[in-house]
């Protein structure tokens, strides 16, 4: 046969298979998702055909373009496939796929499925026999949900900034991947950015800029896709100890280093509790204020909001939290987002133990008491909204955005479940159990049922009556707060309960009464105020005597502003406006916008502020606010 005919024939077959893929695609992969789920192999929030193929290593080669607000380049996946597997399905969202080919250059047929608002699109790649490496050439959208592109005026300096936020299922908006927490892979990356900027990832990181703007990364420990992370900006590094340090914009660096002075101590304490830190270096990157979360446990490089820089170290439990994820979450990982409490509940418990070790029992009790209050509010709110099932630890988030599982139930009910086990079996036994749990299950996914089985086998079965007293099933598969939760008691906060008794009857609060108050005393006091009894005179008194509106601690400000909005205390409104525009952390924004939206006038004002603020918010935040203001 004439070679031209062969080429022609090949092309015809290729085009035809592409046609077939396009025509049978979207329904087929919806079915695929369902079959996977039934077989227990898939993930409810991923299109990936995980029962057939696992993408075990990624090589990224991406160029960062601040003009077009895009990343473009290639992602090469190394595959572990079953003999019968003939396609690879990856998750994508708003990606433009240019080409897919084998590492020898042979093109592969591919197609994109129907668009789902939250889950994105399945990218289906026809796999040639024996293909082990698949290269995807693509460009991200300027609207990529994971990425925030900041103009210089949105940073502390004079350069643009880019950062990613992949959890829960946003990694697919910047890397085509099996976007399921139960899948782990190693990666390497080459990132090309403007030469005056530094690129950092959830990997081994450079300590300073070079003048080529090209940075190479390696992550040799397997991670899940939600832990893929990238930041690019004018960043500098300063060490805080043996294996820890801080990255920040130059203007923020020293302040951050001062605030995080106990970081190395936290790492040492964590290791003493539950075994060696497995990731080598632990650094924190302080981001511009638009970062939508408090912190994100990207391996080797926690991303953190600057709103924890209170100047007095009073908000550093957040660092203990993100550090603790290096065990709970990053080593032993929730298998699906239905098991999210395994990540967060364990982490809050672990965080609490680190804080206790470093700052003492009384301090830890204050944090735990505040957490308990938050849990009560959350459960009340969910019950009122008819979402009783969302007060279970094990969630059913199928067909829902996993973001809906991000409540204090996972965090605080999860923590109190572990505290309940501890109180029945004793701290010693529980600590040994947890250490073994992290060691034996390192780098593995864990489902809720896996955990319950492990708990029985390694702890409860050996202790008579433990199962009956602890009632793990009631905690995990039942609503609300079980009655066997241990009592939380903080002497410091009990004193405030007494003050609140008189204050809530119209009383005063004197400078003497608050002279040794820290951030946590204030938070407890503000949360204990009965709004229906709070007079205008008392509001003014609090503000004048204690400078609340002009305060600088973001946590206290947020609680004070909630009250100010409920009481329509207009003196605070210019400061509220400034706060809403200057800070992008969703945890602060949603309660304020929600309260504003309760009245017509408030809502109109909130909309006006939002128009100004939105360009500075990450998608995670502005999408939540849009829902509130709709
Ligand atoms: N992993 C979470 C953040 C997260 C969860 C992002 C789910 C997206 C989806 C992180 O560890 C976290 O919990 N951050 C908290 C702070 C913490 C001290 C409770 C936050 O951002 O407020
Ligand atoms: Zn967390």
C-alpha cells in the first residue's frame, strides 16, 4: 500500500474514533461515575475511571502569564493501568485542551464531556495499547476557580501575585487530573514565571529568586490532587528553625517571622505526640489578604491568611492546625469528601494537643470551649435549615458541592468524638493508638468505615465495655451532639459568664474587669452578649472604652461587626466597609454579608460594597457571597 494511503487511512480512523467519542460521551461518563460509585471504586465528585487506571505521577511544565491570566503548557501522567483498560478519564474544569499524545509523540484521540457547573468536564482519552505516559497540552481559563491573579495594588508590594487553592475539587481547574482525594501521586514540575518573581509549590522549594524565572520542583511523597499548590510573587524566605521557615512579601516578612516564632517548637511537639514529620521541611507562606481561607495545609508549604498576624501570637493555633494536617489529612487522607471529618476532626484534636503542650491546659480549654460554642451554633443553624443529616459526621455529599460539608460538624463534632474516646480509654492508650494509626496508614486513603473497623480492632475490642460507652456509631452516623460528650470547662471563661450575667441585664464592663483579657476572652464575651437586651448606650460604651471598631485583630473585629450589623450601629459601618473590601477570607465575609442581607437597606448597602470588593475576592469567596445576595 502506498504510504500516503496508510497515513490517510490512519487519519480517517482517528477522526472516526474522535467522532464516536464525541457522540457517546457525556451520558456514558455520567454512567461511569454511577458504576464506579456502586462498585465502591470511584469517587462521588470525580469522573475518573479509578477502577481501571491510576495516574501515579505527574510532570508539569507550565508557563505563568500575568497578562492573559493563564497557565499553559503540559501535564504528563504516568499510568498504572489494568490490562483491560482502554481509556483514561480525567477531571477538568474550564481548561482548553490543545492536544493529547503519547510520550513518543503519537497523538491520542480525546474528547470533553458535557459541562457540569461544579464538577466540570470529563476529559476522555483513548489509550493506545501499552501506553504508559500521556501528555496533555492545555491552557487554563482566566476564570479558573482555583487560581487568583492579583494586580500589584492587591498585594503588599509592587508586583503581581498568583496563588492556587485546590481543595476540595478545584485542582481540575488548573491541572487535568483524577481529582479524588483517595488517589495519590508524586509529581515534578517546571514553572516559568516573570524573572523578578519567585514560584513556590507544595514541594521542595527554592529559597530565593533566580534571574531566569524558571523553577524546578520535586514532590517525592505521594499526595492527593487537592494538595497541589502553586504561588508566584515577590517573595522572600526567612528560616524559623531546623526545618521550618516563612515566605512572605518583603513588607510582611519580619512581622510574620515574629508572629510564628513558636513554629519549630510546634513541629517538635507534634512529632513527640504522633511520630516523625514525614515531609522534610515545613514552611508557611503568608499570602495577600484576599486568600479565601485561614490556612491551607499544602504539603511542605502551608498557605496562610495575613489576618492571623495579630501582633501578639494570639491566633497561631491556626499554624498548629495546618501543621497537624501533615499527619491527619496529608498522610492519612479522607477517602472521599463524605469522610471529610477524618481530615478536619482529627486535625482539630491534634491542634488542641499541640496548643496544650506549648501554651498550657488553661489556654487549650479556652480554645476548646470556644469550639464547643461554635459547634452548638452550627448544629442549631443546620437543624433550623432542615439539614439534620448534615450534622452527622459521615456525610452524604453525592451530587452536591463538597464545599457544603465544610462546617463545624466535621471540625468540632469530629474533635469531640475523639475527645470522647480519649476520656473513656485514657490518654495514654489513645495516644498510642493514634501514633500507630498514623504510622500504619501513612500515605493511604481512609474511609469512615475503615476507621471504625480500625478503631474496634486496635483499641475498643481490647477493652471491655468501651464500645458500649463510647457509641462510635451514634457519633458517626447520628445527628447532633451525643450525650456522652465530656464536659468542657475553662475557669477563665467561667469568670466571663459571671460578667455576662450583669452585662446582659444592662450592666457595664469596666477597664479593670478586662485588664488581663486576651483575644479569646474577648471572643467569648462578644459571643455571649444577648443582642435583644443590648442597648445603644452599651454599644457606645464598649466601643469608646475598648476601641472595638478601630481594633486590629480580625477575629475580634468580625465578631464585633456581626453585633454592629444586628444592632444597626452605624458608627462602625465605614470600618465594616473597609474590612469587607480589604479582607477576602470567607469565614469572615459570609456571616457579615448574611447579617446585612437580613434587611432591605442592609442588603442594598452590602450589594454596593460587594461591587467594589468583588475584584479582590477569590472565586471561593465571591461565589458564596453571590448566593447570599441573590
Ligand atoms: N483544609 C482546610 C481548608 C479547606 C477545607 C479548604 C475544605 C477548602 C475545603 C484548612 O486546614 C482549614 O481547616 N482551615 C481553617 C482554619 C482552621 C484553624 C480551622 C480556615 O481556613 O479557617
Ligand atoms: Zn483543616
